[in-house]
C-alpha cells in the first residue's frame, strides 16, 4: 500500500495517477486522511448500455393521448410487457418521461403515474411505437412488447404510483416536460407489465410518454 506515517503518527497516502492495462495490479492509494482512493470505471449505467442491454421507447406523435383530469383506472397510455419466459430476463426501469405536444390552454400541473402488474391479456406489439438501443442499435432483438391506450394489460385503479410531477409557468404548457430517473427502482419480471399514464389539471392538450429499461438476468426475491 502506498502510504506512510508522518511525524504526528497520522497515516498519509500518496495520490499517484495510473494509466494501466486491464487486469494489471497496482498498490492501493489513500488520502492524507486514510481514505482509500477508488475510481469509478464507467459512468453510472454505462456498463449495461455498453453491453447492448438498454433500450428505449417513446410514443409516436400520432399516438399522443389527451390528458385526463381524473385518476386512471385500467387504462395505461403506454404499456411495456416483459415477454420473457418464466425465469428469464427482468426489465429494470431506468427512466420515464412525458412531453406535452399541444396546448393545454392554461398553465396547470401534470404528473406521470406508473405501476407494475401481472399481465391480464398479452398486448399485441404496436410497431408504430419504435424501440431502439441507447448505443445506436436500431433493431430491437428482445421479447418486449409495447402498446398504447391499453385497458386489458392488467393495470388497475388502486395500484398507480406517482412517479414525477411538474407545475410549469408558461400559460399554455406547450412543451411541458416531466422526467424522472428511477435508477432501477421498478423491476418488471417475466409475464408482467409496466404501465404509464398522465394526469393533469384539466382534460386538455396532448402528450406522449417514453420509457428506458435494461434487460438483465436477475434472481428476484
């Protein structure tokens, strides 16, 4: 370990820089407070993305929904279905977002709601809702299915969670944007759906939703 003890008996450490090949051993470094120095290999979530495991989907503008001013029941405006076999990959939800694409007529709050539920009726994959990789991969090769305006996927009224909310200042809310990084808080196992809905102050204006997820083999409790 690259350390020494100073005249006062305090453990000190050198702060050397390394540019080494993968797998090469180096001595441990410490700060002058005795803290071990550790560098992150890649930015957070980059390892999964680099392996081609991370995908994103957003609603086509032609599939935009009109905001509702009431708590949703069974309808999910965008639904992501995990079509893996039992024991297969789980879908780790990284982020969700919502954007207003037409005027709501007045400034008002808007919220993203979401839930995970066991699938009731497996949705037909809507090919108008494009799935692509975050590393430029254009062709999706997994087993996810996406659908819009879905009422039969399995979502129910009392399972919606508040994911994010925004109260913008523009008078018409055109261009309203709400986004939340979920950091894997929601994990969709095989045979389950992740549904998203939008809630606003009045039933006016249209919006689209998007979701980013990573497909990983996990041992779930």
